[in-house]
């Protein structure tokens, strides 16, 4: 009995992750995957997931578009082993009709919020920590998505710069860039009739596939991978 108690006391604590955009889509799929892998997870989003994710999951309600709200939500959260920024918004329109207000919103949520989270947590993350940004295959440009593409393209400069700074601490920073993914964001009425382009594979990317790639980047096998972009596109970039 004593030997059993000693073995239990020596068991490592579950790894801890913070995931944005946890209420649905890719963010929710990442939470579910990490919880299945034995992580503790705090999800940051305006709404809690509709389904219960169990006792290892905690939801922190916050509007990530509001810088002050994010600042108020972070101080009592412990430094994570992994930070995954999956929150996203998609607004479309050609060069003549694109809304710069929408562009500002996308820049805030995708880039400025990522920088805010990294600036807060990275200095306290342990050696071996992981930062993953959910980008987009269209970051190199796509018709009708100029401002969305611009905000996702900025991830490359952000991730590679921060990766270079954090490499001596053993903290990696990488991007997962999916093509059109089967999420509520893809069905947002704000797409204004611009439908997704199906890749040669003939179907949308699944959120679980993006989550699996993110999980790989958090694994021991990816410990030396940093400043990189993994594209999941079903052949769309070929």
C-alpha cells in the first residue's frame, strides 16, 4: 500500500494549456484533443462550449476583441506549458468593397491578441513550452479575402521573430495553416455569398485534423521544430 502511494505521489502533474476560441470550431476541437491526451485546459472565448468537457477543462469568458478585457482576464492564470491561439473571424470582400473596420477587427483578433498573449505568458513559460498560432492557407493571398489574408500573413513574421527570441529558452513557436475548414466560421453570414473553394481532395479540412496537427506540435517529436508553418490544404496549394 505504501509503495502504491509513493508511485502515485511521483506521477507528474498533467500538462496545462490555454486555448483561445474554445467555444466552437478549431479551438473546441483542440480543447477536446488535448483533454483526451490528458492535458488540463483553460479555454478563452466569449461563450462556453455547449457540451461539457469535463473537470480538466475551465472556461474563462472574455471578449478577445477587447484589449482591456483580455488584460483583466489573464493575471490569475498560471503560465501554461502550451499556448494555442485559435480564435478567428473571417470577413470577405473584394478590393472595392472591403471594410477597413472589418480589417481592423481581424487584425486585433488574429495578430494583436496573439502578441498580447505571447507578451504576457512567454516570459513565464517553462523550458519546453509551446506556442501554436492557427493561421490560414490563404495567407499568401486569395481573391476576395485581402484583409483576412493580410492578418494571417502577419503570423509568419510574428511567429518567426518570437521563435528566434525564445529558442534559447527551449520554447517553440509554430503556425498551423489550414485551408477551408468545416467550422461555424465558414458558414458565417458575413461571407456575403462567397463560398469556400474545395481543394482537390474534394472535401473541407476537418477541425479534428487541425487539432491533431496542433497536438503534434506539442509533442516530444516536435521539440526541435520552431518558426515553421504546417499547411493542411487537401492539395489546394499544389
